C-alpha cells in the first residue's frame, strides 16, 4: 500500500521523474534509493522528502504549531493506523471524530501532507464500515469524503460511499 501511496503523492505533487522504491522487513517499510546519498527509509521520511523536492513546504504546515500538528498526525498514521487491530477501530474513529468536530483539515484550515497520509491510512478502515457505522462518525466521514474528492489525491483508489442522502417526509402537523 505505501508504495502506491508514494506514487500517488508524486503525481499529486507534480514530480516529473518517478522514484524507484523498494521495501524492507516484514512490515514492508518503504525505502527510496537516493542518488545524492544514503537511502531514505520510512513512509513519513520519504513523503516529507517528496514535498521538499516539489518545493511545496506549505504541505508540511505554515506555522510552527501547524508543522507540529502535521508531524503528530503523520506519526499517528505510522504508529497507530498502520498496525491497528479490530479492538482499536472504535477508539481511533471516536478520537478522530472528536478531533475533527471543528476542523476541515487535520492541521486546521489548510490541506497538508497529514491529510493525505491519514486518508490513505484510513481508507481500508472506512471501506470496511457499513453506512450506519460511518454515520456514527460524521466528522470523520465528512473529512474523509472531502479529502477523497480533492483533485489529485485519490489516484489509484476507487471512491468510497461515505454518507447516504437522508430523505425527510414533508408532513407537518
């Protein structure tokens, strides 16, 4: 999954020359062989490198606080989402739903690399939820749907139906 995700990120960033990736270990940690030095190891490390290569520093946050929040969510992605168990799902969704209550994006008002990495990390979890379960986490569903419809983000993944349209009766007493 991480290799396709990095390829999608390259396309989103408009990088012309695709990089060559490999994986290492049981957890298939991505590795980028860098011509200018030692290989880069790890999803977050490589993703940050690609953002810098594309000269898009705003995707890493535009203030010290937003950079810290972006870093926090990227770390959450790698430490929690990439190894969640069935027992973790409700806690992850509940916490994220509460966090997104008053936010459009994870780091506030602007799309960042954290939104992209969390979207890809959340994708397998969201795909497995029934519509009724998704409706329990409206803020997560809203955020996920917003990110998946952002031009250039989804690339290789099919869209996920997140919310159904509610039909209300027009009867008044």
